[in-house]
C-alpha cells in the first residue's frame, strides 16, 4: 500500500483525487493510504491505531459533502482496490466498493444481467449502497441495498468478517442504510442480479411554468398505477437558452420488447394535458444513452450543494412544492421529484434503511463561481425550510449534515443503529457522521428534524 503523509508533494492531489464536488472543505487528513487489497485495508486500520488517528473512507468520491476528507484521520482511498466476479448461473456478483455504477453496462453486455446501480455512471457502490441507493428501476426492484446479499467488512479493530442474515447479522443490518456512519470498512458487496431489460425507451413532456399545477397533478395521478418497470421524474429547470423555468416530465421504460415499452408509456401519451412546449413519445434509448443524459443533467467540474426530503403521501404535493419548482433563481438551480411508489407502498425488509415515502424531492445548486457559495446555500436552506415540515425525513445520500438536521431512519432503527455503532466501534475509530463541528463521534446524529427541535425549545 502507498502512504502519503501531509508533507509529501503529492498530498494535495491525493487529498481530493476523484472527488466530484469542486466545493471542497478546509479539512486535512494526517495521511492518505492508497489500498490495493483487503490486507492493505487491515494494515491501514493498524496504522490508524498506532498513530491514534481516525479512518475516513473514499470509494468513489461522490459524496456531496466530501465526507472522505476529515481532520485527525487517515484517508483510506479504495480507488486502486478493484474486484468484480460474476456468477452468471446464480445471478450474483462480488464487487469491491470502488466499483462504479456503470458496472451495469458490463453486466448487460457480458451476461444479460443488471442490478439497481446509481443513475450516474461514476457513482461508486461503496457510498451508494451503504446509504440505501436510489437507482435503476427503483420503483420495482427497490432500494439498491435490497439487492445486497452479504458484505465483507474490516472492523474498527482490524478483523475481517463476513456479514449476512446469519453471520454478524447486526453489521449486515447496518450496512443496508447506515450511510457514512457505518462502523467498519466494507471490502466487498455480494450482489443479487436481475435479468437485464433488452429495450430502453423514453418519453418527455416539457411544460411552461403556467401549466405547472395541471401538469404535476396529471403525472401524480398516473404514477401509482403506472407500469412499475418505468421510471418517472419531474424537474424544475431552465431549458438550455431559455430564461423561464419549465416543468419537465421524463420517463424511461425498461422492457424486453419494443411493443411492451410502447404499451407501458402509452397511458401517459394518451392522457397528457395540452400545452407542452416540447414533447416526444417512446424514443429509442439505451443504458449508455441514459448515462450520457444523466451526466448532462448532473455535470462534473462544478460546485455542488444538494439536499432532499421524502414528502408525506397525504399532502397536496403540487402546492407544497410550487415555490421550489417555479422560483428557481437561475439556471444554476434545479429541483427533482422522483416517485417511489409502488416500492414505497411495500414494507421494507429489516434493515437500517427505513424511511421512504411516495415522493423523493431533491434540490441541487450546480455552479462554477465560488462567489455564489453563500447565495446558493441560502437558497437551498430557504427552499428546504419551506418543505421539510411536510416530510417524513431525508435520504442520507444527497444531503450535508453540517447544514441541516433531519430524520434519517425510523425511531426504532435509529436507536438500533446507534447501539450497533457503539458495539462495533466503541472508540469512534471510523469517522462517523460529519455534523457541523465533526464532533458527533460515536454518539452519531440526533435523528430528529432541526425544525422540530427548535420548536420544542421555544
Ligand atoms: C453526480 C451524482 C449523481 C448521483 N446519483 C445518485 C443516484 O442516482 N442515486 C443515489 O442513491 N445516489 C446518487 N448520488 C449520491 C451518491 O450515491 C452518494 O454521494 C454516495 O456517497 C457516493 O458514493 P461514493 O463511494 O462515490 O462516495 P465517497 O465520497 O467515496 O463515499 C461517501 C462516504 O461513504 C462511506 N463509505 C464509502 N465507501 C465505504 C466503505 N467501503 N466502507 C465504509 N464506508 C464507506 C464513507 O463514509 C465515505 O466518506 C449521486 C451523487 C452524485 C455526485
């Protein structure tokens, strides 16, 4: 393994190597260790013990808040530790955490298999799966972590253990939803794969802001009964070259035949309200093309702020989100509604990932100029303040605990997670959740919305 100490000439490069977000923190690990194998990971844990340091992990570097870069730590970079083994007959794969979501392309091409990886090709499975993972065909296949059968873990005291529902089952429970407070280092995910769809088709409907309510209520009304092999989303955004916000409904269906794809998308085409500025129906598509579309919508080489909420099922959704969708300051901002029903209507397996609703709502500031940092953060905070009261909680995958406190797990699951963290990492050797001062340590997050805590204090 390679160790890069703070006085090394390559330290600064290694500190942010593969980090997606250009909005970067003033935090300085004592050293960066590039691991190439499981034994390197064990060695790195020993090194941290001997130096009295914490360990932070980087699998793909896509966490918006750059959780891998921490003070008083060794940054364990898993980018050079790569392993993918597929057992096509059993539809299983074993992958190292730095494996990117676009593993799906290889699985499709070589084996006709797929799993619910992240929508953007270069999000790595380490952070993605530990957080639950909202990926391909989520309405149907469920959370990414529901497709994890077992994990191999190096514990905070440097032991290598296998975890599934029989062995070390509490650690396996936590590996499906603990997110960036998992009390160990995952070295391998054992994945359950699905037969891959053969045909991808999309439909798109772009409405002017004047049609927001009508268009939103139309797509909302369709969603719960819509074909569950079809992904639906709606974004508030400024179309290229336009100076007015639009409401854009996008659908991707994944099927075995063109006829099935057309039948899946038809109910939307037949019932769409008039007035779209642009629309298409059942356009040919592929997974490669989808990745390109995602990369275009969520580009690299930018500063990023992201936050989200699962909005309650019983609210007037179009009304609750209207301000967020229609008052985007400029084209550096976008918001997303991503429906999760019918998955969200099915009970979850027993695992840490325990919050869901029919409506995932994400807010993103994607910009280039550091002089916009404060303006973008203020917009994000104000937007979330207006909607968080209507939510059941927040997904750990696209948020920053330094900016806003929320509920991330069910009450019972939050308590169980805290217990498991104390049991497996009583010293807080693995950097836990990064709160405002990075002081939450073994105690972890309060798992309570900030606005509720503030009201209670009044
Ligand atoms: C462009 C973009 C698109 C995205 N799209 C999606 C999407 O479609 N669906 C979705 O659910 N999320 C999505 N995300 C969010 C993404 O899943 C999270 O940011 C996730 O943390 C990224 O994982 P990573 O390994 O790349 O990040 P990293 O920054 O490397 O890891 C994040 C944290 O996870 C923990 N961690 C990672 N690996 C390990 C390990 N092996 N052992 C222990 N702890 C570990 C550590 O605390 C680490 O600091 C997207 C993010 C971006 C930037």
